């Protein structure tokens, strides 16, 4: 499990992941907040439905893509959390197009 | 020295279709292709199998296009079964948008002309904004409407090219990755030089895109073509949102959107123009406002090989019988007829049918 | 289109970019710095201002050393735009970028690419599983948010790997194991370059000290291994490694991979800069002269973005590039350029002296640069395996562009950043040609993915 080594994490805000309420430090980015809250499965790949989560944390790999407030393909390691943010696991299924 | 029944110069969409078709007819074929950074129109292909709007001034071209589009389902089946490559082929009709009422009226007139020229073989529908919205609920409020034709479809052009190459190889064809430097015709035999090597054949098909212009005179032909650049944008993968190909946008099997169709006259610059990219982005948002937050991951310019009248060239040489030159910017749409029909004409008696006579480059000799 | 005009536009606010900006500002040039992160420092000094207030001593002295530079930068008149994504660089020295989803453009008399490095891809079986991250990611989590993972396994080689492990141990975070992939032969190869080490002993001793303290801490340290792979169905279940021809299994839930860093190529290549294959660093480097001038007029590249030499060298290279740009802008004389660049060049040469040793010692084994198992994913975005690449080469594919066409390899949102180097080396190996001949993906805009709305909004700025 990821955890914080800082005794004081500062102000917490509320975000929602798959409907579940998470209280996370205000200055975290979305990827860090989710990892810290125990979420490592961010999305499914389009072609083979493989589970993926953050890899590089510096905006290079695009594996941390997730649905934020209804929008797919949000690069979660580059976006700060904000109060009330609704986050969903990203499933872009190409099988619907056949 | 190696001997072949036919040498095909060019491994792009046209060359590979013909080469595959010739191998399929039992010929011993060599296909010459350039290296990794060759100027390739095929790479910039949008992937449309497109009938509507084509050949308004040439009923023969319209008919030729329809012939190929109709062959596509069987061609797709044959090629994917042979190679195991799924070409992501779909042919459930395509839309071409009209951004305003004037465009709508012009389109309607154009489509009606093609329809009447075709003696009922080409059919279409004009859809007003409201009718279109029922089929494509995400269209923007300012879109005037669209034309629709059932014969239109799309395919992954890159997989098509790969499949043609693979099928060609599977049937015993030989791919030679060397630039052709010279062609000579002596004693009814063609000598093709590529770097230090020499190859001979009974027939030669020139399908080398812009390079045809240089090669054609060596076998008594002329191919007056010029390059025109088109920009294509590709987006990240998104949920399925477009079931039909359109003149501006299509969604690939993988989920990415291809956007494109700019026309720029820029010579041999394969680079990209930010203004053109922006124009395509703007047009796309006008037609589908819901795509505004979709990200473009790649854009590239590639060259189309055009003739003055926009029609293809299918020519055979009188002075060097057995030499052919082909040029077209619709390599995907016409792939089926190139592989199934044109190749077998060449393989059988070497005569192109009279229906293609009007596409001889001699039409420019006036 | 209205674009703001500057003497110098600098892309990247790491040590190279910041040093260049501060110096150019001192010489009265108007400077715009565009950086992707929300605070200056780049990756090496990431979140340094935030950490200054904490008592996180375990971050180490080399990290704290970056602070004066950042303070100088903050005090300067440099126009600094954070959270800016540069997505296009045109030949006309125009930079297109977006901030908060809105596009802007700026024109510079001179442009400096100082976009730093990225971690080298580590394409082993299982590297796409959930629970596998790069060691750089572990460090970002630690520096920026103080977030760590207990009982993780670190796999790889290179100074950054030892640094993060050392930071973990200093902070009292238990580590399950370190699997060191440094090839045995590298120690001998590196010894040949030990003369250079004498010129910069501090650098090397620091590395030894980290490693020594790691071993001393009692953390399980596994070395001399010949292969490694990660198992699991959706997420990591274990790491397997081959030691003395025997496969051994280590259960764990989190793996951090690292095998060095390589230049961020996309920005320079999209500007049209020439590149060369560097056999010692086993990566592409951007061709620059001694002043950081690239093959494209008006575009300079400094720091790790041109070739890997680390943060201290980057600061010197940034300063030297700034002086050259000032000279090109006729803000200083040729003589000034020479005199003023001397101290930076001196410090740089001290840093460079140790590079052959470091590069040789930490050059990752070819089996970790090019995957061995056919099922290993090479292109993470498009899920392209080694087997698919080999199949395309069999069909006649001769280079990266055709490979892209045939397999979609490199076509995804990361734009080839996590497969490009592997593809160069795989093609070279399979076609039995040199890496230089195998080539790299053609740079296509955008430099980073950009929304259609951002593209469309460019005029309205």
C-alpha cells in the first residue's frame, strides 16, 4: 500500500472514485491521490482489455488516463485534485464498433 | 540475372494491389519498393472506400469506382482469409457534410448528375439537418445537412497495405527493396536496373507514384502528375461515437478518430502546416461540437499524386509492348479492381479493356 | 495571429533552462520560460521550494543544492509560465503552447530546448502490469507528496535507482529487495575510464556511499542476475530473476523499474534538429556544438535534452547556451561570450570527465533494452508485442515509419516516448544494420497531445 510519510497532510478535500467518497490531501494530483487511497487500477486498454495504472508519474507514458467529471483520457498525474471531483475507471471499448 | 513474368515498380497501394493480383493469377512477380523514408502517398491515406461525388465529369470514372466498391466485400474476405489480417473493413454507407444551404444545393445537383449518368446504378440520399440529426445526434447546429451513399465504406489503409504485401509474399512474390534506376526494352524483354543489380521481365508495371513521371518516358509513356499535400489528424482513442465514415471524420476500429482532407499545393514538403491542422480542427468542431475536448495525438502531411483533370491514368505502351503505367489518388477504393481486374488483364493477354481507354495519358496531348 | 515576442524562449525549467534564463536576464534579454510542471526545478529539483520548509533531510544534499538556483530564478525578471504544455515548434521560431486548455503562441529570436530527460523504457515481461512503476515515479511521489510504498522491490541499474533507494532507507521505509541488473562486465569496462573519476571524486564517492549504505542497511540486495520478469495476471504477484542459471521467485505487490535516463527527443526532433546514435549511452542524442547550437538556425538544446550528463552539467550547459544566444542576438560580443563562458566550461569539463566511467558502469544490458520474450509488450499505448514487430520485419518492414504503419507501434498518445529506443535497437538487431541506419520515428506534431478546442483557439489569443 502507498502511504504518506508526512505526519501532517494539510487540508483534505473530498473526491469520488466510482461513487466511493475519498478524502485526500488538497495538493495531490489525481494519480497520487488515488494511489494513496489504495486505487491502482485506473483503466482498461482498448484492444486487449488489460488493466493499467500510472507508470511514470511525469506526464510521459499516458498510462494513468482516467475519466474525470465525465471526460475520458484525462492524464491524472498532471491534474490537481479539486473538491467534488468525480472520477471513474476508464473503459473505452472498441468492441462496440464491429 | 533474375527473370520475372512481370516487374511492378512501386510498393504502395496501387503497386501492391497489382503485384498481389498478378501473383494471384499465377505469375512470377517482383515488386520494387523504396526504403523506410520514401515519399509514400499510401501512408497518408485516409482509408475511405468512397464513391459519392466522384466522377461528376467522367461517368467512366464514376462507374470504375463503383465497380471496385462493389468488389470490396469479396476482396476483403479473400485478403483477410489469406493473410489472417483483419482490415477493419466496413461498408455501411458514408456521409458527406454540407456546412451551409448553398453547399447543400450544390451537392444535391452534383449527386443528381452522377445518378442520372449512372443510369440508376448510383443512388444517394440528401439529408436535411433534422433528418441527419436522427442518424448522427451529435452534429452541430449550423450543419445544413449531408449527402449519403450506401456504397461508401472504410478500411484501415495501413493494414490493407500490410496485407497486400504479406499476401504477395505468401503467393511467392519477391519484394526487392531497392530504388529502380533504369529500365530498358530490348528484344521484347525489359531490363530493370536497381542499384548494381539487373532484373529482366516480359512485362513492367509502373506504379511508382510521382516517380512514374521519370520512369514512364523510358518505356515510351508519359505520366503528367503533380503532388498535392493533404493533412491528416489522428486523435486519441474515444468511445464509439460514429458508426459511419464521413468525408471529414472517421472512427477507426481501435477507437481513434481520423480527421482530414485539406488541399494544399506545396510541392514536395511532407511536413505539416499548423494553419491547415487548425482549420481541420475547427471544421471538425463545427460538425461535431462534442469532439472539442478530444486530443489530437498526431498530424502529418502526405502527398497525393494528381493529374490535371483529377482522373487516374491507366496506360500501356505502344513502342514497348508489355509496359504499363498507372496513377491514381484513390488507391484504397480502387484496390479491389486493381487486384482482381487490372492484374488479370495484364496476366491474360496484356490488353486493357476499352472501358479504360479514356484514362490514357494521351488525353493530355492536346 | 498575435504572438508575444521575446529575445529568448526557453522550454523547460530544470537546471539547464533556469540557469540560461537567469543569465540571459542579467544581460537584459527578454526571456520567456515555458514549463510543464507547476513549479520550477525540473525533475531533479522537483518540488524543491515546497520541501524547503519541511525537515526532510533524507532527500539528500545534492537535491538541496538546487535551491539557490531556484531562488535566483524567482528573483529575476524572467517571464515564467508554469503548467504550460508546448505542443508545436515551427521553423519560424514560433512556439505554440497551451495553459489551462487555451492556446497561445510566442515568437523568440532564439529558442532553447531544455526539456531534460525521461527514464529509459524497461521492456521486460510484465512491465505493463498494475503495480509496476518507474523508480522515477517513486521519487516524484516521494518528493512531491511524501507518498511511499512499503516492501516494494526495486529493479534495475543507475545512479537514480541508488538515490531513490537510499532516500527510502534514510526515511525509514522498508524495502523488500533491490535487484541490481548492472551487467557484471560493466565494472571492468568502467575501470578503463577511471582516470576521469580522479577529476571528480565527490561525484563517484557519493554514488559508492549510497550503495554502501544500502547494503549496510541489511536490505536484500540481489546482483549478478542474467534475466528478470514480472508475474501477475492483472497486477504484480511476484518478480522472477535468473541467478546462476536458476530462476528464483520473489513475491511482492509493487515493483519500481529503472535503467537510466535518456534525452527527451520529441521537442528537438519536431524542430528538425539532427540527431546521432550514441553507442556508449545507447540512445539518440541531439547534435549540438560546444555552445549548444543545434543543426537548426536559432534553436539551441541544452542539458540532458541533448545528451545525458546530469543536473550540475545541465546548469553549466544552460549558461553556456545562454551566452551563445546573447551573442547571436548581438547583446554581448564574441569576446564576452568566450570570457564569460570560461567558468561554466571549466565546471562542465569536471562533470564530463566522469561521464565515460558512469555511462560504462550503468549501461543497461541489451537484453533489458530490447525485449527477449516474444510476448513482451514494446509499445504500451498500442499494445504491440515483440512478436508482432518481428512478424512485420518478416513481411519486409525496413524501418520505424513502416513499422508504425504495419503495427501501430509508436502511434499512441505517448508518441513513441516509451518504445522508440527499443524499436531502433530491435530493428538494428533483426535487420543486422547499425542503429543509425535503423533510425527513429519521424517527429510529427503535436509535441504533446492537444485538444481540438486548443488547436482551434489559437487564433483568438
